[in-house]
């Protein structure tokens, strides 16, 4: 004997009969855990492709293996800690300058990084522009191609094409900030 009418859905329903749009807490937690698993798998696959070795879930959860290419370069030991700090300072000063002149983010999904706080007054704007001009002059004088690589990696979050020029620029940024004694 066949059933009459439309089959019943087992979802929770709103008073008007529609399926509930709001997810339950367990569904939300399940989706979060699945997302974290996907992120860890992607990081492990990336490390395997770069180094040829497998890593544990604990290693894959390292914040250095996030989206930031500087962190990934540091994790792979392709740049030093001073160069990493110099690159982060380069990024911070660039973002401070960008907000001082009222420029938009460099790309649509650019993460909020340090230096994106609003400008306080005209003196703050002038200080930000001077600080960036000094950093820009120092890094560009060390290597023009390195300056372009530093902009690509630190600001646009792209993977570097020329690691030697990038290292030279990051050394100059670290030296400018007083993070290391002498840049090679």
C-alpha cells in the first residue's frame, strides 16, 4: 500500500511550515571541525609539496603556516627571524602610510594587519608618511628588485619569485628598524 501525499522531511520547521534556517549548535560545531580538518590537510599537503616530508597535525596547526607568505618562508627556514620581523615592520609601515593617505586596501580580501588604525591628526599623518618614506628609501637603495619583491610578499601576500632579492630587502628593513646589527 502506498503512502499518500508528499514525504515528510525530518528537519525542524518554523511555525509557517518552512524548514528552519537557523542551524543547531551541533551542526555549527561540526562545520567548524570539518573546516579545521580541511585547513590542516591543505597545510600538510603544501608542506609535503614544498619539502617532500609529512608533518603532524600539531606542526600543521602552527600559526606560521597560515596565509602569510612571510610566516611560511620562516617556517621553511628560507628567511631568518630578523628578516621576518623586518618584513612585518615593512608591512606595518606600508599600511600606516596607506591609511594616512586614504588609499583603499591593496586587494579585496586583504586581512586586517597591524598599522591599519585610523589617522589621528595632521601630525600623525605626516609622521606616518615620513616613516614610510624612510623605510622605502632604505629598502629601495639596497635593491630595487628586492623592494618590488618585498611589496609583493609583504603587502600583496604573494609567493616570492626571487628569494635572493627578497632577503636583501628584508635585511635592509630589519637594519632600518634596528633589529639586527649588520645586514649581509
